[in-house]
């Protein structure tokens, strides 16, 4: 398996991508005249993305504390 830092970085990248897609979804559909109005599904996506980033940061932090 990969190291904690590699897994953490992958989670951070995926979390940022999920957050960007959640926010851009409303902009692309343009249902609210340019405003970002997050519905329930988009809010769930943002929460999952933020959770992935936090877990990724924790894995990087833990990986820096343990010797290989």
C-alpha cells in the first residue's frame, strides 16, 4: 500500500475536486441568475469533500510523525 502522505494527498485532491464540482453545478445550470444556491445534494457533496480534505490532512500529519 502507499504511504499515509500519498493517501492524504489523493484525498485532498479528490475533496477539492468534489467541492469545485458542487459549487460549479449551480453556475453551469444557471438556474439562479448567477447566484450559487446549494440544494441538499450539493450541500452533501460539499460536506463529503470537506471531510475528505480533513482526513487527508490528518493522514499527512500522521505520516510525518511516524518513521517509515
